[in-house]
C-alpha cells in the first residue's frame, strides 16, 4: 500500500507494459478493425434485438406458461400420484408385508426351527462319527496307490526318457536361436543404412522447409489471426455500445411519439371522460335499473299473492272450507272444574 497517497482517493491500477508492435502489425490492425466493425455491427444489433425479444417473451409468455404448466402438472400428476402412494400403495404394501410375514416368514422360521436344525445336528453327528474315519482310511489307501502307481513310474519316466529328450531339444533350440540372431543382425544393419539414407534424402530437406518456410508463414498467419481476433472483439464491444445507443434512441423516440401522447390522452382526456360517464350516465342508469328491478320484484310478489288468494277462494267455493278438528273427550275436566287436591273425590281426600 502507498502510504503517501491520500486515503480518500481510489487506487489506480498500473497498466501492464505492452511490447511495441512491429510495422506489419500496425499495417494490418487498422483496416482489419474497420472491416470487422462493418461486418460485426449488423450481427450485434440483430443479436441485441433477439435478446430484447427473448426477454420480453420470457417475461410475458414463457414464464407464466411455465408456471401454469407446473401448476397443471402438480394438479394432474403429482397430487394423484401422492394420493395413490399414500392411500393405495402404502396400505397395500403394509398388507402384503403382513401377509408375507404370516404366510412365508412364520412357516420358514418354524421349518428351520423344527425340521432343518434337527436334520443338521444329525448330519453333523454322522459326519463326525462315520464319514471322518471313512475318509481317513480312504485317504491313506489313495496315498499308497498314488505312490506306487503314479510317483515311482513318473520318476523313472523323467530320469530315463524325458531328461535326455529335453537336452536334445535344448541343443536344437540354441542352434536355431544362433541362426535367428545372425539373420536379425544382418536385417538390422540393412535397415540402419536404409534409414540413414532416408534421413539424408528426406529429413534434412523437410527440416529446412519447416525452418525457413513454414515457421515464418505460421508466424505471419498467427499475427494476422491474433489481429483479426482482437479486431472482432473490439468491433463486438463497439457494436454493442452502438446498438445500445440506437436502442435507447429508438426507445426514446417511441416514448415521445407514441407512449407519452397516449399516456397524456389517457390521463387528461379518457380518464375525465370516463369518470364523467360513470358519474352522469352509468351510476344513475344502474340505480334506475336496480329501482326498476325492485319494483318489478314487488309487483311480481303481489301478483303471486293475489293468484294464491284467488286460487284459495275458488277452492273454498267449489269444495268448501277445511274441516274443523272435532273435540276429543278428555278424561280430565276442563275449565274451572279441573281436578285439584282440594276438590279430589278419591277416598283419601273425602271429608
């Protein structure tokens, strides 16, 4: 950190020193950048227009459509599958597990405990007391037979037949190997001189061609490619700034020519007219319509009541009035003669 620099000033990055360019680079750079800018500017403006259109489509169409599709997928797929898993698959799996435990696991445990374990103990006792002594005796007999029928004849065959035959074969192999080594040595010398002649006739001219022709041409092409790449990058950056400026100018013109007049017309003309129409025409019309509706409903109710009364009068004239219910004889006296404890005529309350 530089202690002499004031704390309020931001630190300035030191530029990386760049090596001076040659005359060829300077001669190529300017026309290449001009041509690249002319070619890249329409592409960058079209790209920016596509980006703006894509963002508008994403914000107005694709994102709501994606949310609707997600909600629809959740309602149509996720919720039915969750309900199917929770209310069908899980109870069915639990029932299958209980059924398997009752029909499979319990019988297998009983079979292992009551059948297989006793049979295994019996087989182990048989192996320990019967099969093991028999196996020991059989092994001793087989060892004696193998010694006298296999080992001794094999030793005699190796000493009398195979060893002499192997020595003869080894001597033949050494002779063949000596002939092969002699042949390979001769072929190697021939190949050495052929390769040396090939190097003298082909490699040296190819090396000279690479050093004096291809490397300089490659360096020139590398310089041209680097300058073209730098020119394309600079042209893309400058074209982006130009495209942004053109977009801002077009946006400002669109706002001044179309949006601002429409907004002012809407705010200063359409909104007052709409409020006036609402207060002067629509609200009184709605009140009148509601009053007419209430009057009509009241008239309809009165007409219905009149029709019901007329129908009742006609029924009464034709069929007479409804019958009055006949009085039923009551066991208890009515009115003032109602039985009380004072006026009871039972034997317990007589005077």
